[in-house]
C-alpha cells in the first residue's frame, strides 16, 4: 500500500504538465481553445487527492492476485498470471481513478475554473454517476495497456536478472518500466482519446453515453487517423517517464519497507 501510494504520487505530480498538454490536444475544442500552455497545473488538486489511494489499490490487488495465481502454476503461465493480475488491479483502481480523472480533465480544459467548482458543478448537474462517466472507457483503455505493460515489464526484469546473475536494481526495474510503458502507451492511444472525449462531453450529447465504439467512430469520421492518435507524443513521453519513476519508485520503496 505504502510503496504503491508513494510511487503514484511521485509520478502524477512530476508529470502533470505533460498530462495537461495531452488532454488539451485530445479535447474536442482543440488545443488553443482548451487553454494551450496556460494554467498547466489546472486540476492538480484532484490528482493530488486521488493519486495515493488509486496507486495503492492497484498494487495491493496486483501483488495479491499475482501471489495467489503463482501457487502451483507452471512457469510458462507466468505472463498470463501477470496479465490477469494487472487487469483485475485496473478494474479495482479505476473505482478511485475515474472520479479523480473526470474532475482533473475538466479542470485541464477549463483553467479559469477551480477544481472545487468543477466538482460541485458535476455533482449538481449529473450526480455521482457524472463522476463515473467514462468508467467503462477507462477500464477498456487500462486493461489492454496493462496486458502489454506488466508482462513486458516483468519479462524484461527477469531477462536482465538472468543476464547479470542477480535480481535487478530499482533503477534497472525503472528502465524496464519506461520501455514497457512507452510501447503500451503508443498502442492504446486511440482508446485514451475516446476516454477523454467521453469524459469531456456535454451532458446529453452522444459521447456522454459512454459508448467507446461510437466515440472512436466519430473521431475517425471527423479527424481520421491523426485524430485517433492525438496527443500520442506527450502520452508516450509522460508514460515512459512515468513508467521509469512509477515502477522504479515502487521497487525502491518496497525494498526499503521490506
């Protein structure tokens, strides 16, 4: 819990400006109208509050499911074990992440409004379900992401450990995490764009229904391939750096605590 929480807070706060740029590139009104480079830390209170419990929930679930599935399973099933553990961890973590993400993204594209005002406006007009708009699209983004990132991260660590004859250091784990995260980020960018559009959609609009395929279809019809991969460079940069900081900090904190 502590290791995951510390890792989550570190990565989210350090890389927040890159996340804001990515969100504004993906927003339906366009980068400039969404704020451009102004108010680059808009929405940071929402991230600061949600980051620790979100990351802690992920790693508690991931480590426990992984340890349960490892008992009696053959070595060739290890990647599948990591995939299942990461997928279940994302489903649990998204219960905390999505409300925080909804408020954060709406603040990022409306830098003149405070986080508290956006939260109260969402609750007043949409209720609690408004804070969970985009839950399905977030889970549908995170599961493929985790199916790629975590088995690749674990495999790279095992390969590096085997090559050097001892368990990888925290910085080596961080390098593996950066590579795994960057690759997974590039592949899942269209799902991230769809999630952003759903979370930012006005209540009552077609995207507000949360239909991921409909959102992807609309983006494809209006903007083509470039629309589906909007923000791919800052997303890859943020998640590569994030993978380095997040997984490296997690390993280091866990080693210190254990």
